[in-house]
C-alpha cells in the first residue's frame, strides 16, 4: 500500500496520470453532448425557448 502512495506522490508519474484522466473526462463529456439523435432534437427545441418566453409575456400584457 505504501508503494502505491509513493507512486502517486512522485510527480513524474502523477502528471501523465492526471493528463490522461482529464483528457478521458473531456472526451467523454464531448461525446455525451454531441452524440445521440434524441439529444440533438432536444437541443434544437431548446434554442427557441427565449423567443417563446418573450412572446408569452407580450401576449399577457396585451390581454
């Protein structure tokens, strides 16, 4: 167990390990966001939300 802790405290091993860990996390997030047809359809519907909210508020004021 102490060998593992010594390995993590050595900067020559920790920096590449952290680099690989962050790169895998970044690629996973990008893949999650951009892959999947259902997600892209949902994002398309979200792009009109600001316009819909302002139209509803204007219609309420006119009534």
